[in-house]
């Protein structure tokens, strides 16, 4: 199974500092703010089974900061990594802690939001 990994510069010591999601939970991209430098990656909830009254509309969100005008390029790079036959089980999309990014057009993780 392939996973997508995200880490903000929060120090890996709090909720919403890291998210590692199976690709099977990925649902798509959308501009997540009223600017051209925020790209949201949306996932089905990782802990749906823990919420008996689960809201089917809830989702996990990773809001990436990207270079203006490069959303299509970033989306394409992430989709290629998802679809690649590479043996890597984990694709590091954005790791602020270690300054590792899948695309030169990803500059940081603005926020990781875990549905509660």
C-alpha cells in the first residue's frame, strides 16, 4: 500500500503536525483559500470508525503553500507519484521539518486539519 506523508514545521509534537494517509483515502485537490498559493489535498477521514455519529461530509485536509500559478504542475507531480510503479511505500509530498518537497513548486505546509 502506498502512503502520502506531510509534516508542517510544528515540531512533530502536537495533533495536526504530521499526516500520513493511504492513497486509497485521497479524494482530490482544490484551491483552499482566496489566493493562488494555497492548494488543498482532501482525504476521507482516517478514523471514521471511531465516530458513531460520523458526519459523512467531514474530511482530512492538507493545505499546501505553492508557487502562484503552479497548481496544475503540483497536482500533476503528485498524481504521477501516486501512479508510479516505484517500490516506495511512502511518498513524501511536503516535509517542512526536513525541507523535503515532492515538487519545486511546493514551498511549505500551511496547515494539516484532522476532522474531529
